[in-house]
C-alpha cells in the first residue's frame, strides 16, 4: 500500500514539475495534480497492459535494429496516449495544449516511473 502512495506522490510531483517547466501544460494546483496522477495510474492499469505489448510486438524489427533504444520511444508514445486520455478525464483544471508539451510531459512521467520503481 505504501508503494502505491509513493508512486502516486512521485507522479503528482512530476505533473507539477512538467507544468512549471512547460508553458503549454497547465495544472491548477496540487489537488489537480493528484487527481490527474490517479487518472493516469488507473488508465495505465486498464489500458497500458494492452497498448504497450501491442505496440512492442508490432515494432520488434525496429527494436532489434536500434538495439532496444526504440523501446524507450514506445514507452513515451504509450505515456503520451495515457496523458491525453487523462487530460480528457480530469477536465479544465489539467490541460496539455501542444504536442511538444505532451511529449515533454510523457518523458517526465517516464522518468518519474523510473524514480518510483527505484524508491519502491
């Protein structure tokens, strides 16, 4: 249970960091960040298990040619999809206005996932 709370806090902090670093990402307050992090986590559990293997299987040749580096790109794409869905679920308090903001926030969330895995 504590692992879930740590992951939730890390993802909420990553959303706030992304909002402070990128002008096209808007998070109203910490409550919104926790709500968006929860939506991202639920969507990751419900859809991430389906999207990630599907995209990975379809891109096996690219993963082999790039010696696995393309797998990082796949995880970024999945995070982008989940963040855009979370943006729609949370509403006006959490907005991602541009592709660049979405890409940067997806990288930030990927890094946050790595940090969360290291902490738990």
